């Protein structure tokens, strides 16, 4: 795993944790929390397997998948 991938995973896990804490403190509803969990889980998948977005990247004309972020 590359350093940038490890940083992405750490950030994604941190944000999942923050989402959970905000839900527990009643700052977010269940629907809002669910949406954020889906978003951060997708982020984690892309951080671990960046080749997944390669087709999207090529169709848009971006050189590197990291440029999406």
C-alpha cells in the first residue's frame, strides 16, 4: 500500500468515526448519517483500489485518478 493510500484510508476512517459521533450526539439524522457512511465507504474503496475509477477518469480526460481528489 502506498503512503497516499494509507493516508486516504486513515482519513476515511477518521471521517466515518466523526459521522458516527455526530449521529450519536443527535447532530445528524439516521438518513443523513447513512448518506455520509455510504460516501465515506466509497471513498475508502477508491483509496484502497484506485483502479476502480480508471474508466471514469479516462472518459473525462483526467490523466491520473488522484486528480479527482
